[in-house]
């Protein structure tokens, strides 16, 4: 018997093909095994591939699993945008809120239909502030990134932050330094085992564009992603971090900004981030973006 799956390649956080962050999506993943999903993710070789399973519960509309070429991960921003974009296109959805079950819990996703196209808004998971990286671990990190203490922004702690999939926040002064970083990926992978965090988000607030607050680059070699072009699960926690450490001005209810990422590897994309604030602390993070289908195909598997 031959099983047939709907396979998409979708660029997220962009409307221009071959930019932004590419994700694989299978919209009818029922029946795939863990082994098959990992093989498919490896074959497509995007930073993540999303597999949409039908729901067997009233609590959510779809169950989505995310695989890098080497590992399953709990959640992924750009692949969430891609998965729900494909699902909206396939089902002709109107503006609506759906719930998806992920490794970071059951979370809402808002589908916004505009100009016969879709924008996807992802509510991220629980905000968690983790370890501050200092001492010998900080020394190893700076060495692995080939930067020094002088490159770091003052009053910006190097800290692990999560909204479902943790990242190390590393604020640096110069966009030129950011765009010329050449990390030692093996050293970053080794450090990941020690600090129990796979992703490193290096960002700067030295913005050249009036409406872009953040420029960043994200490295996660420990899970097979040397550099991720445009990362929802880096810019979302960054928003929480900026509010928590009182590094940005806001009206004590909402902080919004745009981040541009992927420029250094010629896959630029833009993420919109919204942080809900109560008592001067971040309580909820949303990231939103556009997407564009690169191709749709059929994947045929023999039983």
C-alpha cells in the first residue's frame, strides 16, 4: 500500500520567495512514525519541518510536531507560521483563532486573512528566565563567538530565556560585528551540553532602519542548525527579556517591535513581536509574520 502525504516548502517571515526562513510542512501527517518524520526532516534539511496531525481532543484543532535534521524540538516559531499558513491555504480558512498542541503545551494561533492572503500570529509558551551565563562559561561563549567583553552591550546580562524553547540572549554593540561573526560551532555545541541550552541569539539595538528595533543572528549547532535565518523562538523571548530587565520604554501594558534577521546569510526576514505586560513584567509573548509557498508536492511512502 502506498501512503500519500501533502508536502510543502514554505518561507516564513517574508513575502519574497527564497528569503526568510524555510520550513518543510506535512499537512496530513497521520500514520507517520517518529523514525519517518526524522528521516523526512533530514531529507528536506531545513532547520525545522512541521508535521500536522489531526486532533483527537476538543481542546485543540491540530497536533503539530517539529523536527530539525537531527532532533525533535518542542516548538518552532517559523515552522509554526509555515504550518498554519499551509493549513489555512489548504482549508480556505477565514480570520479565526485555532489551538494547536505542541511540545510547549496547547497554544492559540490567530489566522488573519488579509488581501486574499494570510498573516499568522503565534502565541508563545510560558516565559521563563533561566541562568545568567558568567564566569568560565561566559568566557567560553565569547571565545566561541570570537568576540570580547568590550563587544557586549553594558547592562545586558547574557541570560537563558525561554517561551517554549530556550535561547541564550547576547546583546552586542555593533551591527558590523554582528554581520561579520564567524562562530566556532563545535565550541558552541560543547557549551550547549554544559549550560543545557542549544540556541544562541546574538542581537544588537543599533538599528539602521527607523521601524526595525532589533537585528540578530541565531546559532544552534548542537541540534544541527549552524545558523537559523529568522527565529520566532529567539525574538519572542528577547521581547520578554527587554521588558523584564527594563531595557526598553513601554506603556506598562504592551511592548511591540520588529526584528530583522538573516541578513548576514542573505535570507532576510522580519518578525513582529508583541509583549503583554502586567505590573512591569512580561506575561505573554506573540510573534507574527507572513509566509510564501515555494512548492507543494506529494510524498509517497510504501508500507
